[in-house]
C-alpha cells in the first residue's frame, strides 16, 4: 500500500459524498469514475452454507486509472484524524506488476469462493480501469451494505530488504468507531491466522508485530461503521514476495486463505 504519490467513512450516501466533494474546492468528478458494481444476489436459504445470510465487502486497493487523474486522486478528504488524498496510485514490483492489478485479481478470485459459501459479496469498484473511488466512498460502500466484514486488499511498497505480510486494524477513535474496534480486531486475527496457514508467508519483519498493526490514519478504517481490516499481502518491492504476488497460482492461494479467514470470523 505504500505509494509513489500520497494515499479508505461516514454514513453519508455516496451521492451526498460526491456532491460535497464538488463544493469543497476539489475538481469535479471525472467521467472515468464508476459506481461500485452490483452486489451478488442474496443466496438462497441453504442451512449448510457457512456464510448464508452474511454480507462481505471486498475493497481492492487503488485503481488502474488513478495515475492518469492526479487532480482527482490528490484531492484531500476528511478521514477524522486529518485530511488525506482521495486515493493513490499504489506501488508495483520491480518488474512493473502494479498493486492495483494485484488487488483486483485477488478480489476476483476471492469473490466466487465467498459466494459459494453463501455470502452476498460487494466490491468497491467494478473493474481495474477507472479512477478511485475515494477512500471515504469505499468506506461508505461497506457501511451502506451493512457488511458483516470488510476486507481491503493491498500490497506494500516498503524497502526491498523487508518481507512478509501484515494485517492493519482500526485504532479507537472515541465517539466514531467504538462499536467496531473489537470485532475488527477479531476479524484481523482470523484473517492473519488463515493467511499465514494457507500461504505459508511469514509475518512482516519490517513493520507491525506478529503480523498485526493498529492505525488511526486510514480513512477506510476510521470511517467504517462495520468490522473492517486492511491486509498488506506482501511487500511488492521484495524479490521473494514479488515473485509470489506475481504468480496467478499463488494469488489463488492468497484468495482461498482470505476466504478461510472471513469464514472463521463469521462462523
């Protein structure tokens, strides 16, 4: 998630957020921006499905069109603890595999696994060609969906010497996210454990502790009214991590591991 440019809400509707952004000194929303895709249909009542009746929001970090629209993604938005860019370009491997493509592919592999478990799945963006949405809007999508779990997928861009994955959980902001801090931490631990088991990747050796970190500067966590986490699936600047993250087969393992973590949390 560390980026080349600087760079996830309230319970306002998406329409209200867009209207506010146009009147706060930011650029008008470009035509390239797209609404989130429709959610998967509610599954038929099947008692044997572990996630029947549950809603999961998958947030693939960044977007393929962000780099071409700096005026939009650099527009500052309120994340409670400060003002940050609407979105960012993300990082990439030394070979040029971008984070936005990585997160989109993992999300695409994760969605059908969760749906087969009976979950209703919502994505925060419909493809990997658009711009944004802003971190505030991404959080709003999870809030409006009344998600039982929100998983934001990222790849880190740390120093090449560091490797491994870590999960980021929301810190307490009294009066804002009191109700979701504890369930978010349970979600974080469940996803961490399943990801470690399923992928064999180690905890990050350059940040966090035992694969877990708490932060209060990320809009997607600060503004969420639902249990939410970020996962930095590996360090894209590290050759070993980059090789795994660039492998379609390994990304399939990552997605299956994330699904196991969500299932363990919700069931």
